C-alpha cells in the first residue's frame, strides 16, 4: 500500500480587483504570474495582474 505525501499548499481564489468577487482562477503559494489577463465573470472586465507569494498587483497601462 502506497500513500501519497504531497506538501499541502495554501490555495486561494483570485478576487477581482474592481468588484471584489471571486474569479474562476486560483493561486497557490508558489504561483508566479506576470502580465496575466484576469477576467471577472461578474463585472465582465479584464485586468492585467502580477502575482507572487499570494500578493496580487494590478498593472496599469499608460494611456496611448
């Protein structure tokens, strides 16, 4: 009999930075995202984000 001893990761839902509702994406402690287009199904907006160590940062694009 074998048992699976995986390290338990802390998994959290990514919340929309605009309306605060849950998105369809989750992140773990070791997740790193750069220039990720996060889509919110509730407010139907897309936001560029970066994630590192469960900290989400919104990327603001300069106006052209």
